[in-house]
């Protein structure tokens, strides 16, 4: 489980860490959107430059980002191959049966590859520098307008933060149950696919039972501490939108303008 | 002295249970008292505390907290006077970090943020956890988590703290720090403590012990009165105090009948030593 970099927070301190999580969250999605505006080598190079600059000022070692790519590697390769071999072209450099390789295909495959790198790096940057609780706070803040249509925003946010808080506890619980079942002779790594899936049933059922009992305990504890229905609650954690967040927004606008300009550049 | 908790003929039966969980219990607890509630598993201890906090409604009888009879309308006000520390430290940690968890009860009461920051800091100082403010629960030991839970309770400034086997999942060190903390708090401020426990040492710290059996109060006295029961304590889910076991073993030499506390025992052993 330690291998998964995507979605993990890495404690640290730099400008990127100090940005308002709401801003970071929205900018990440905005950037993923504008990645699709790029259409030629210069514009892709420009975006790559921007992402590497962001990685550089985050002071997070680049190796974390490379590791973040690893679980996605097969998906990336598969997509790139698909683009390279199946792009229709009138001047193939090489072809065999239904496969053909052309200059256009290779270029598009290269673009797709860069797109993957951009999107994975920028979202890894968000999760590495933002704590889960900050992300859940920003979701609450972004969804706030939905209160108008009676959407229970603060309840959903509390649910999210409790869910995040209990992930490590449930992982511990799973390990405990697995050990208990192993002690009784269950072998999780043996047999065919069906047998392996079946051997997870004796983990899942106790896990469900214990998570319900944890939920019950937690509900009692929350009620005893005066949690009613989320009405009239004040907030201890607040988010600060500061000057540097404004600057980041300006930078993003500038990038969009440059990108639009580079699009028509031949 | 004023009664902070008063129960009159309280009966509660769990749905589909054949016997009463609490059977016609009447009980008065005075302000600033430390009361231990003991008894075997299933004797109704936890039910009793849930009734006091209004987490379950009694079938018959009345409960008064700080002179006010609790009902559905004022239970949320009554809860502001009561803080409960539960058994499992992990199952009551709501916040993502220590400070968030301490603030949870204050957020529920709608306390203003500036006030909240002061009260969270003060509560963490009282339990000596201010250095851990930003930490997440995974990085804390069981004893530290229980101290955070106590801080969360203290932040709402309750008159009553209920400890529902709060020390039973801790190692001896963690248990010691939690009990020392409660003792020190009671020196500084008025605080009624209601503690459910199986730990004989913990009961020695209290002013009064109530023994429950099958939902009924079978004994209610100061610790000495309970320890004098000797081997019969096992029936009530308690072990004999260590001092009683020593005194019992040396009965011929010491001639001690009934319970003796630690100081008394040391005294007698010294006398015995000088005689030899």
C-alpha cells in the first residue's frame, strides 16, 4: 500500500503547500481542462515547462512524481500504442496486416504521452501538498452554493472527513482480521482467481461487522458531545484566501492567454 | 452539598430483552464526588451512564441533572454539563487532528471561533498535550488519545465527567497518566467524576463505590466498606486489593481484620520488621 503515491500527502513546507487548498483544488481541475487546448509541440513544451516549474517550487523531490506514474504505466503504454498503431494515415512508414505506423500517428502518440504526464504530475502535486482534511474543507467550501437547493453540504463534508479519518483504522482492522484468518489456516495467496476472490469473503464479513460496531460507537460518542444535525455549528478550521492565491490565479490566466496564442503559432 | 445527579426509580429494558438492564434504581450523587461504579459484565453499568446522558430514554422513573428533570426538550442542554470518555480511544476520535477533535464539542455548541481557539489551547494544556496539537490520531499512543478525549470533554467545561472503562484498553503507564490527570483536575476545580471500572486500584481513588448486579444496586459505600468484603469481591467483578491479599497472607503476624490501605499496610509491615 506504500507504493501508491497518487492520493497521498507528504508533509513539507513551500509556497505550494501554503496556497489556499480551494484555489489549488480548482486550479488543478482548470489546468487539466486547458491541457486539452494544447495542439502543437510548442504549446505542449510550454505546459511541460510550467508543470516542472510548479514541481520545482513545491520543493517535493521529483522521484515522488515518477513513482506516482508507476501504477498508471500500463494504461499509459496501452493508450500510446493504440494511438501510434491505429492512427489512419495515407503515408504509413511501416505496416503489417491491420497495424500501421505513420509520422502523424507517432506525433499524436507523443502528445498523448505528454498529456498523461501533465495530468498525473499536476494532480500528484495537489495531493502531495494538500492534507486530505484540507481537500475535504475545500470541497465543502466549493459546494456551499448547493445549500440553496437544500443539499446538506456540511453533513457531507463531515462524513467525508470522518471517512478519511477512519481509513487507517479500517486498514489496521483488515490486517488484524487477515492475521486471525491466517492463524486458522486460510491461505490468501494460493489457488486460481476464483479461489483467491472467495478467500476474501472471510475478511469482508468480519470487516463489515466491525465497521458497523465502530460506526455505532462513534455515533454514540458524537451524540454525547452534542452533535445534533449540523445546524448551528461553528467551524474551528477556516481557510485563508491571501495575496499569493490571487497571484496564482493571475498566473493561470496568463498561462491560458499564452496557450491560446501558441495554439495558432505554426 | 447539592445533588448533581439524582435518579428516582429508574427502570430500563433493552428491546427484546427479558430482564431489566436497570431495575428500579434510585441514586443520588453529590457535587464534586468521585464515584466508582463496579459490577460484572452485563450488570447495567454502561446502561446507567447512557441513561444519565439521555442517550437512551428510561422506561419509567425520573432523572435529574443539576436539579433539572431531563426530558427530550432539555437533554441537549443537560449534555453540555456532562462529558463522557469511552472505552476505545479510536472509536471516539472524530477530528482529523488533535486540535480538531478537541474543538468538535465546541463546534457543536456554536461557540465563536476566537473563544474556541482559547478553550482548545486551555484544554490541551490541562491534559499536557499542547505539543501534539497538529498531530493526527495515528501518531498517538492509546494513553495520549484518551488524554485528547478528556481534553475534548474539558473544553466544554462540564460539571460531570463519566469515564466508561476509559482506562481498560491502556497499558499501566497510560492508565497511570489518565488517573493522575483526573486527580489533579479535581484538586484545581469542582468536578464530579463517575467512573465505570473493573480496576481495583482505580476504585481506591474514589470517594464512593456503587456495586451493580443484574441492574440493581447491591452495595453502596466508601471504598473500605467494599474492600472489607474480601474474597466476595470476585462476585462483583473486582479483584481483591493487593494490600488485602498481603494482609491476609500475613494474618497471623499482623492480626489485621478487614481492609487496610497502602499506607496502613506499610506502617504495619515496618512495625513488624522492627519487632523481629
